């Protein structure tokens, strides 16, 4: 006889490869229904961007189909993203605030931030994008929107939505050709206002495009809200890697977990002859991540189509979703979401340490020191 118990027992054989536990123990299995030989249930994952979602579904169908009397198995894959408890009232509805940073300019950080945000949105998450680069806001251009934000209640601005992403930038509020000559405290106040005075609503992930370096903006973000972690963008050459290490060190000093390193402009492949040129060297970010014991989230090639897509306000993951660069960004987004899930679903002691102390990863296994 088919029962809920026999189904759950069968599903205990399905393991989440990132969390190293079975999906029953993790509480992922929901709403089991049995109608004769037809069995249906939901599997509620920790993120819609789970990189092994299809594999888990196949395993669920396979294991339950082995039960005697089962003729059909229907599995609905859903998700519910968990988040860090915010210590302030700045972003009450945002589950995970992620700083995308770089030690120096010119490494394509804003391109990475916009494509990560859109990729997570395309995978089913509710995503926001905050442009915290006050002196050089580029999100309005890269996302193809230049309108002024409105207010529904007269107290807070509404976000501007485009490509399925909620956005806010100082670039929406100032003329394009006007330079902002502000000292550090005013910059910090402006970043705080872009969080406090904006109605962000309910979000699974808020991607924050930080300015380059390790200054006031980075300290403001790390102190004003509970960051789930920081992503460091670099290119493979030594000068960028040196500054990337400084960026990692800065966030570690203020107890912000490092979610991973991304190697942008990793190499160039000629679209005609397919010759590969490692213009800025290759693999340096991966080696640096291993040395610093932080995750390596992936590499993104140097590609003219990505630059054109950004200039035209349509990120490459939307403009050319089948391109190599779009697939690379999607893979990085999945790896990032997986890393955040590990933080929230570790053992209680590990989770508490990970959210309050320095955290390092080695080969995707959580290690807290």
C-alpha cells in the first residue's frame, strides 16, 4: 500500500549535494497527494536558482517510481528563499543583501552586478539592484532606463522596474552630465537614503553595485545593513588581483562573509577563427581564491557583445541568452545562490557563526574560524 510514510522513506535517498542532507530531513517535501497509483508532491528548495534543481527532480521521480503500486509520479519544484535577519529598519523586506565589489576600477564590476541581478530574476527570484556608486552611477545606462522615480505615499520613492528588476540609483535623480563633488559623509548619507527612503518591497536578493576601492561606501554598507556577504570581481592580471585581496581583507575586517570571487574578462575567443587569447593572463582569480580560502564562483570571458549589450541597456543574459557569456553569468548566479543557501541551512551553530563572524569556504565546504 502506498502511504505518505513509504513515499517519504523513498525520498530520504535523495540528497542535496550542497547541504549534504536528504530532502526529507531538510523539510523540502510538501503536500503529498496519493490518488490510486498516482503520486504528486512538491519539493520546496532554498532558491529558485538552485543549480541541481533538475537533477533533484529526476531523482525524486526515480525513487518514488520504484515503490510497488506507483504508476505515475508528478513533482512540482518550488522555492522559498531564506535570509539574514536585518539589524536595522532600512531594508525590512529584503532577505539577502549582497555587495558586489572590486578592489579597483575597470574590472567590469557593474557589468557583473547587472547581469547577476537579471540572471537571478530570470531564474525566478525577486531581485533588486541598488547602485551605490555615487560618483559614477552606471546602472541607468546598463539597464536602459533614465526616468525619474515617483512616490506613492509622498514619503518614500518607488523603485524603477525594468527587465523584471527593481532598481534605484543616484543617476535617476541627477542630470547625466552633472558631477557630484561630495565629501565622504555626504556619500554615506546618500547611500543610506537610497535604502531608507525607497520602497524596496519584498525581495529575495538585493544586489548592491559598490564603487571600486575600500572606502566610505563599503564601510557604510557593512555597518548600515546585515550583508549576507560580498562578491569580489577581478580580472586575472596581478595588479587587479592585488587590489582584490585588499577588498577581501577589508570585508573580513568588518565581519562580512566573502561569498566568492568572479574572474571577469577571463580570456578572449575570436568569433571567426575561435583562437583563444588570454589578454589579461588567465586563472589568477581562481588561484587567489584558493589561497585566500574563499569560493571561486566562476569566470566570464571578454566579449564585445557583452559590452554592446551593456551600452544598449539590455544585459547580455537578456540580449543573447544562448551566448557563452550569458551562460557564464547564469552559472555564476546559480553558484552564488547555492553559496547563500549553504549559509542559511547549515547547522545552527555554524549558521550563527557564519552570519556574525569571519567566514571562509574551502571547496564548497563551510569552515568557520
